[in-house]
C-alpha cells in the first residue's frame, strides 16, 4: 500500500531471521552536501506515491522522511550480507578467481516478489560488495526498476583515506545527507566513470556529480 511504512528483508525466510545481528551504526552523524540527493529530492517532491528501495542498514529517519512525503519505502542491507563467507565458492581450478554464489544469495536476499521501484538509493554499495556480485546485482535492480526510474549511487575516488569508511546515509529535507560510520568494511575497488557507464550498460542515461571529498555521485535513469 503506497504511502505506508514498509520495511522488508527481501526473501529472508523466517528460519533465517535473526541469524545475524543488525549492522551497527557507531559513529556520529556528519552532514555532507550531496548534489545527487538535491536533484533526487526535487523528483521525490514532484511525484506522489513512489516506491523507494533504500539499500543499507535500517534508518528510521529515512523511513519517516519518505513515508511522510507519501512514498512507500523498502529496505535491504546488502553489503553486510554479501560479505558473509558462506556465499563464497572455491575456484574451479587452482589460480582461478574466487567465485560467488549469486543464485543462493538472491534466493535468500533481494527477492522483490514482483515489486518494481521508482527510486533506488544504492549509495556506495558497489564499492563494498564482492566483485562477483556487482553485475548480477545491477541486472536485478534494472529488472526491478520501472521505466524512467532513478538510481542514486555514490562512488569513492580513492580506496583508502578520509570518507572511505562504510557509512549509513541518512536523508534530510535539505541538500545535505548525514553520513554515519557503520561496520569497518573496506572499499574493495575504485570505479572510473567509464567503468560505471559500463556497469549500467542498457540503462537510458546517467548524470555525474563531482565533489571535493573523494566521493562522487551518479544518478542513473532506467
């Protein structure tokens, strides 16, 4: 039901609930100007009854903010789950790269049950998840995003240093988002603009927003 408060651990079976603790949010909230969020906020204010998928640890602030605007919100904590060792498979041959149990992962996580979304808040997810999951995740999001739907993604320009800690991004009614440090996950890779465009091949377009803090943002349109 649109406009209601919805939190969904996609595909998580009852016997699996509680098998891992929630992702911790440990640090203070640090405000950061976000041109990508500023642009997306205009879209959210101009439309009614959108379905929003928010990737990351549960944020009551985000749930309240989006539902008070009249949108439905679903949440999925992809990074923490994807780094569990049970999803890693041994290489087929010695010297081959490690494999990822994509089918098993999606069976237990991100089963949208046929739902499609108008907006996806992907944040910096693609910098932290295993390489073997990136293409499959983006394909799954493409299938679950409505035509002309928007995806907001954040990427790091450096693998270490300031602003590379894994954070929860909390929404505000201004052009700022609040970054709150979470688990000590490491940035696994740095994407160039060309690589990002390749990852989202088949989407209708993308708009890049540059920043001065080793982060840059992209809004991708389905």
